[in-house]
């Protein structure tokens, strides 16, 4: 039996994200899409109410945040807790699975942020090489 911590040859994995019918592809899309990645990154900081989360993820519409949270909750990455108060209070936080995904995502986010000078320089070179003469 293999644990999730052990490396397994690709052919032994029960799921293959490169296969069109693999359910892992949908989860990868939820996690790596713009709003999914930003939502998971924000929730890595702690629990948020909906409007707090919307302010933290600058630019996301109420509809997109709601759809994103539903998808992440369905995938088992986000826990939604509704308090029976008046008005109702709903908090969102990462599940243990979601925390594991967010930790890896935060590594990528920090890497990209730390290399933005290189990215911006590459963009300038690219644009300059393609500018009309």
C-alpha cells in the first residue's frame, strides 16, 4: 500500500490530470483559476466572513466569489460555517486538505512575487522586439 507522501510512478496513480475525463482536472482548475488561487491564498491567513473575504480579494465580484467558494467547498478545500444569529453570520476557513493545497500555492505566489522584476524585464524585452519599426 502506498501513502500520499510516497512518490509513485505516474502509471500507478489512480488519477491523471492530463486525461480529459479525470476528475482531478476540475479541482486543479478550481485551485489554479484566478479567483480560486486568490481565495485560497486569502483564507490561508485565517477565517473570513464573506464581505471580509471579498475586500481581501480585491476585484472579485460577489457572484464570482460565491461561485468560487461553492466550488472549493464542494472539493473539500473550504469549510463554510453558518451561525444561527440574526443577521446570519457565515465564516469561511480552509479544511486540512485546503490548508495543504494553500501551502503549496503560497509557495508559488511568493516565488512569483519575488521574481516580478525578472518577469517585467522579460515583458519589456518581448514587447520591444515586437514593436513596429
